[in-house]
C-alpha cells in the first residue's frame, strides 16, 4: 500500500498549494480590509439552507434528522461536469464511476456492482428507479444539467421518507421553476470522443401559467478501444400554474430516444452491444394550502422505458462464444430471447400519492402523513424469461412528527410502512428517531437511529434465464427465480455536527456513522444435475451481511465575492463482510473477501475564482482509494484533476454569450474506474452558450 500512501500524500500537497494560491491572491486584493469583515450581516451565508428531502417537511439543515449535501447551480457550473453522476463525486461518501464510456453508476459507501440498487433517485419527487434493472438508467433521463436548480443528497438511509429504494440514501434532483427564467438559450458543446451536444431552452408565460420547453441532442463515439458510443434526443415540458392564491399545479412531461452501447470491459475481446431506448414520463402535482397552518399535496406520475437489443447472429456466437456454426444456429432457434447483453425489455411505473402537512402548534409541532400506491410492471425475455408481463403492487403509509419542545431542541419521529403484493414477508415498518440540539443559531449536534428495510425488486425476485441446447434440453441454468426472497435490513446509528460561519461565509458538516446491513441480496449457488455447462444453478437470496463505519465531512468557504472553496472527505471502513455463496461443489460455501468492498478514503475539492471581470476559473480534484467492485474487479486508487475556464460577453438587447474550455483528467493520469480496460484518459471540451 506504499504506492497508495504516496499518491495520497502527493494529492494532498497539490490540494494545499492550489488552495493557498487563490487565497493569497484574495488577501492581496483586499489589503485594507485586514481588520474588518468583508461581509455584512445581510451577506451572511448562515441563512441556513432549507431542504425537503429528509422528511418532506420544509426544514432548515439544523432541524433535519439527516446529513444532507446540497449541489447548487454554482457548483454545477464550476464542476465542468457533463453528466449528473459526475456531480455526485462532490458528495462525501459517494462513489461515481463509468462502467463503460456511456454507462454510469453511483453508490453510497461502496459494496456495489455495475447496477447500484440501494439508492433512491427522484426528480422533483418523481422516482426514476427502474424495477426492471433495480437501478437508475442515467442515459434515458432526458434531463439537461441546466434544468437543475439544486440536488439534495441525503447521506444515510432515508426509507422512512421515500421507501425501500432509499436503503442507503436518497438523491432528489430539484429542477428550476419556469418562473425563474424568462427567454431562451442555446448551448453547444463538443470535444473528446467526438462529443456533440446541442441544447435549447425556451420559457414563456401562457395566461396565468409559466411554461418551459427544453430539447437536446447528445452524441459521442465512446472510447477508441471499444467504440462504445451513445446518442440521445430528448424533449421536456415543465409548467407551473397558480389558479388561486391557495393552489399551485406543477405539470411535467417528456420523452427521450437513442442508443447506448453496452459491454463488459474486463476483456478486450468482449462484444460491444448497441442498446436502443425509448422513454417517456408524465407528472402532475397539486398543492393546496388548506389554512394558515396546513397544506395538502396530491401527485401522480407514469414512467415508461423500452430497452431493445437485437438478437445475436450465428456469426456473433461463433466469434464471441467460440461455438460451431451449426450448433449456434440450433441454439438461437431454441432460445429466441437470448441476448449478448441483458439490458433488454419494457418497464412501466404508475404512482399516486396524497400527503398532508399540519402545524399543530406553530413553530413547535408539525406533523406530515401520507399514503401512496405504486404499480410496477416489467416484461423481458432476457431477464424475466418465459414469465411474460409481470407486475407488483406496493402500498406505503408514512409520516413524520417534528417537535420543538425548547428553542434549542428539535425531535423528529418518522416511519414508513410498506407492503408488496409479491413479497414473501409481511408489511415492513422502517422507523427513525433523531434528536437535534442547537447550542446556538448557527450550529447543531444531531443524533439519529433508524432501522430500515428494502423490499426486493421485481428483478431480485423474478430474474430468470435458462439456455436450452438445440434438442430443447437444459444446457445452462443461468439464474432461476426465488419466491422466498425477503427484505434487506439496515440498522444505522449516527452523530453529526453542522456549523455555519461568519463573517467568512460557509459551513462545516461532519457525520460519524455505523451501518449494519443484514439479509442483503446476493447470488446463491446450488448443484443442478440438469445443468450441462457447470452442474449448478444460481438464484438471488438473502445471504450477505457487512458493517460500514466511519466519518465524512464537508467544508465550504467563501472568503470573498471572487472566490469560494468546497472540500469533501470520507473514511469508510467496511468490515465483517460475509456472503454465503451456497452449497454447489464448484462454487459455494461462505466467503469473507479480504479486498476492500468500499474505498477506505475518498476526497474531492472544488474551487472557483473570478479573477477578472467576466472571467472565471474553477478546479476540481478527485481522489478515490482502491476498491473491489462486484463484477468489475479490483481497481487501484486514482487522482483526477478537472479544470474549467469561462469568459462572458454582454451583447446588445440584454443578450449574453459565454464560452468555456473544460479539461477533464488534465494531468493525463489514465486510470480505470470499474472495468479494467475501460480507462479514463485526458479529455477536452469547448462549450458555447447564448442567452437571449
């Protein structure tokens, strides 16, 4: 591990130098201000940010029962990120990775494969988690980074608020209100991997509503080695209507289509498969203020996604599987649903929910409760073979009571009760208790305890893939369903501290945690005499457990209008990792992996410096320790440096033009994030944006 320590020391030294340089420049810019505060009371950053994602109740960070990181528009712009998952590198405890050039993953506290499945991701409260894949398909979101107002990231289990998918945490992407922007903009970006991106936006009032239209085209050719490219075309509509002073209606709809190449880049000879996608969604949310102390919200939405991979040819099986041509032809006749990659099928989600918030005692007792119903539908010959169209009905009842018995104390009591029409378990109750103590107006000490459950997804329960030989007999039982699979469980204890600063604007947030995960879902092998290939079959079972313990902090400082800095660090110690692989002779027994299931250290830094009028410079530094990804294998530690330089010009009639040069992995330290041969190299992009 000497090389890892050396790299970490070098990265730390570089960070210190990069931080001190602009700070010194700032000090020189204000030589006469040594004895006085740069900011006035009105400029103070400690108007503590308000969030909704912890409990669904609008709360200050000092009142919330969880650690929450906010990614605002300044951070989005300064990061130079081209996709949402890259932004999550700025959240302590998160790991984001490229599975291949155009397949992305994000997980919290490691322990993941190429389909991270224990995070809930929402857009304005609409879940984009896919029951067919048990994860999020970031390619088919059809969401521009310019659509985002902020991202609220709940670090730690948030099942009491958003249900099973929020097992380890929740990401709520809050889009910009159509009222916040008037006019139009056009953005173009091009660069490495032959990337071509065009985005157009237009916001206009229509009667007593405000509407925004967004359309975009995004395309690249992928890596030189694999040519794993992608293309996406999308259109979104967002509208806000206020028919009365007491009512607000949010309407959203959108669709996207395109393709993204798929493949396992752990071998250079593996196939790269084109996966087409078509997606659409419709979302309606109504808020009604019932009186001065109450509000009712009703929401309904529908998500649809169709993933399509062409059936392989005889030549494909000869080339990639080494099969004789005659045998391959017979195999394809007996297995019409066989695909060289399994991301194939249709999935739909219908959701309706009502929630009510009531202040029983103003500023002392607030209660939120809600009831929701969700139907998940999936159909896939590759993943759910011979089962046709399957569905699951889920009900949820949730609530949170916020009590303020004294000025310095906030108590949050929350819980979620979930039931599933296809689960082997009865309804599961996930409770949380949190106590916040505020020694002063700018700081809080928080303790929180929770027990939460993750109900198995449709894929967890129903995954089935069997390959038949040309005679119609079983050749390989790849995976079979397990109707007895149960819920995963996590017990979490944490203590946190949050502090806002003055006169130097900023904040500090630290979280110390212990997470015990039991009955986690993983692969289980048993002997199978009918299986010709390897004499075994596998299915999903509740056969894994581990403990995460550690600490993470975030520090943001803005000593002047010209300069701000964000620092993140996390220490994650994953211990007692045990997985029971089953009873099969060739691959079974209890395993206790010795390689790190989570990176012990992760760190990131983002600074922005406006060094001249209409000029800005930003630098991002990312470090992740070595880790053993399930399926992806062991990956060494890496450092990555990104730089962004922007210039703005004012044009006649209030128009504005800006240009930005973005360098990713500026120092050219080529590294692999997930698969061995999917390397991240130095990349350069030029971006132009016209606002009119």
